[in-house]
C-alpha cells in the first residue's frame, strides 16, 4: 500500500495532490504526520509543504470549482476530529481534476456527500463558538474567553469577533489546542500562553485579575437567565440538544 | 449598577419572558469606524433556557406597570405582582455590558402601557435612541410598538430599531374584546400598517438615494396566543396567511397559552400549555412559508383543526393519496417538496444530483431523506415499493403513528423464562 504523509495543513494536502500527479501515483491513504502508519505500509512518501505547488493546485481548483465549493473545502480541512480527513479531501480534489464536469453537486457520490456533511459539521461547530463564547473582563480591560471546540474552528471565527468587538481588547483561547488570538484594537494576532495558570484550566480567571464589576455582571446575567425560564414548559432534552453539555464548563450562566 | 438593579432585572425579565419572539435575523450590519457591535443576517442564539427556548436578545421590559387589564397577561393592572421600572441609562448600560461579554445579540425592548401609548413609546424611544446615537451601538434592536401609538413615533422607532412588532395576541376580534376590553384590532392594525407603509416608502427612497437611512430593515413580526380562546386552527392559519401577504411581515409567532393568571372565568383551565398544538401550528407555518402550501390546503372545512398525531404535511399527504407516489427522478421540485420525509434541503439536493445519475433508495437515505416516512410516497430507480396506493392511507397512518406500541411488550404475550 502507498502512503502519503503530509503535515496536516491544507497547503500540505494540496502539495500531496501535486505530488500525486507529478509522480503519477495514487496513494491508498493520505495521512497526518502524527498518525501511526499501518503494518502494511510498503511505500511511504513524505510530502514537504511548498507554497508554490500549493498555489498552483489551488488555482487549478478555483478554475474547476465554484467559489463556494472552494471555501467549503478550506473550511472542511479544519475538521480535525474526522479520522481519515486527508484521504477524503485528497480523493475529492483528485476527482475534481479527473472529471470533465464539476462534481460539486453530485451528492450521489459518497465522497462529495461526506465532504458536504463534514463541512456542515465544521461550520456548525464554528457557529457554536460564535454563540457560546463568554468573555470575562480583566483589570487591564482585556476581555478573555476560553473555548474548547472539537474541530479546529478558531481561525474561522476570528473575523467575526474582530468585526464585532472593534472597540475592546480581547483574547479567545483554544484550551484544547493551546493557542489563541489577541485583538489589540488594531490587529488580531495569534498568541500562545507559555504556562497556563492552573486555575485557568477551569476557564475561570482568578478574582484578583477580574475587573471590579465583572462578578456583578456575571451575577446579573445568571439572574436574568434563570428568570427567563417558563416553569410550565421545562424541557431538559431540548435544552441539552440546543446547548450541548460539552459547552457548559465555560458558560457563565451554567456555572 | 447594584443590588437594586439586580432586583429590577429579575422582576422585569419575569414579566417579559412570555413574549416568544427572539429572532435576531434579517439585518446585516457591519461595524463602522471601530464602534461596538455588528448584526449577522442569519441571527445568532447565545444561550438556551431550560425550557429549550433560545436567548438571542436581551428581552426586557422598560416597566411592568400597565394601565390595561388583559385577562391573559401576567402584567395586567389587577395582578398583585412586584412592579419595577428601569431608568433609560440603567437599561443602556446593561445592554452594552452584556453585549461586550457576548451574552446577547442585542436588545428586545417591550413595555407595559403607562399613561398613554404615545408616552410609553417615547420612553422606549429614549433607550433605543441613546444606544444608537450616543453609544454608537450596531447590534440588533427589536422594539415593541405599543398598540395605539402615533404614526410619527412609529416612524422614529423604525429608524433606530431593526425590527418592530405589534402583537395581535387573540386571533379573532370578538374574543379579543371579551378578554382585553380596552383593546381592539384597530389599535393593532394601525401601527402595523404604519410600519408597512414606512418600509415601502423607505425602499423607494433608497432606490433614489443609496445612503438614505434604513427603516426597520428586518421587517415586523407579531404573536398570537393559542388555546386561550376557542378559534380553530383554520381561522388562525387563515389570519397568518393574510398577514404574510404583506411583504414586511417576516414572522407570526404562536404562543401556547400558559395560565399565568389563576381564576379568570373568561379563560379556560388547562393542566399544561397546548405544546403539541403550538408545534403543529409552527409546522403549518413553515409549510406556508417554505413549502409552497396554501392555508386552505393545510386545513379545510372538513378538517378545521390540525391533526395532533401527525404533522400537517403528512396529514395533507394522507388526505390526498391521489398525488402519490412521486417519481423522485422525474417529478418537479414543487411535488418533491410535498413528499413527507423530504425537506427543503433534501429536495434541493435531489434536484441537483439527479442530473448526474438516477437516484435509488440508498442515495436518498444518504442525502438525508427520512425513508421511514418517504417510502410510502415515492418511486425511485428501483423496484416499486409498497406505496400508499397499495397500502391505503389508513395503513400508512397506522405504521407511522404507532411508534409507542412497537417497543411496548404485549401484556398477553407469554414469556418463557430462560434465566437459570
């Protein structure tokens, strides 16, 4: 069996496609670096990311696919939770190049369907991050929010928050992947906290770094949230469906 | 902001929660010059209460003092409940602070009527105006238009708010007069038509002047209470479809009657709110808005009420077996939409993918069609199944509604005890 090993980025994947055409081989699997190779890996090709090759493949894709399908592919490549993501996207891209007609609406093809479903999952996750981010205000007027999404969606939502909270400094930090974004009123940049304080693991900032009125507003919000419930209509199943439990740990109103 | 604000917030939130509308959709507004906020056209829910309803907007009343005495309302004059009134500044700062922490998408401002409708509107306007002009707030604002408010005030409100709404509350005028003697349909329809006319004028103006300020860009909505008065579903849906004829009317909400006031002889005594009926009405509403159904197809003289055991689309299909089975690979979009178990998304996917190859059961299932329901109403690229024509509607209904029986053990069934 032939394996392509790439670095897990979208660029790396596009390079894998390039390599496949230039060497005239179709690999059985395209896998991340960290994934373990199976016992039957006879032929392993490691792909080196190369911006030039990636751009060439991307331009080719843009010719064959509509703009919305291209952005769908880029979003789907953030689906870090899907086990065989590399091979799936690889097959999708190869199919696009190998057929005359655009394949993007052929939902009878299982790869096309799976990619479109996966895209929905990733965009739903990014929507949920947009919904459920909860900022805590610190003494130095920075709004801090921890998140823990199952897919790597933080880069997809940064634009939304930059646009929305344009007059406040904020940090959104992915606790699972240990990186975040910081907006300093001008630009948004990626940051990594070297040593997370132990109490930050729970997502709650310690009292001495919180702004003096932060506790009050959290209290106000909790009170408001509680009094909005209509007792006669309580429906815990629907509640959990709309507000999945895995988000509760960072939600102010569920503390 | 202190303890008293906390108390007020609790009282006024309790009073506002029975309004079901909470949508924050319909307006896309980008952030301008590094100010606060933006509005996303698709609407964002930021939380969900334990009854499963979404919290998108900060739904609050300016005051729960009210001069009216409507039997269905928790804030009526004759109720002995805690009363409170927010100052404009308090409400503004609460909204801004909640918004900054990403708790909410904007403000939904409602109010009890004090002194007269215009006076109340003016006080609400002060809040909205301060948010938009002093604080340059770009988030979403939904404002209630008080029944009986003047044209000028509605016009001003429309310049600041994204959506205005006037509640019909009771689906027929004679019952409204019985339950809320101080209200009539005139006072509801007038502000509605002000909003509608304002929107039309604004559209014309914006064609001439591209930067003319927008007037209620997200249109208007309204709400009806279901089950407090004896109207049939046919009457309710008829009224909704009339309302939807105005292009400015984006949503009609149905609110299952919650008996908030004990002991009023004009209202029925209910054990639990009519939740199933409310759900069926929303389904019927969706059929009218997205599935090209007409109100008189969903209910008619023979069946003036919706069938509570099946959804209205399945109900229609069972009453009209002559339209089925539908050939998935040939039928037009309108007809595919009418098949129970196929939604708008699946119908569009079917139309798109059948250009490449014929679709069979397996592909339909993968696309997301609920084959359990759809199987009786379609033929596809395979041997014909047991469709509604062979099975008869009665059998199909039985198969699709008896889900509780299947899992239940028949008490008459004898069991052999295999345990040692």
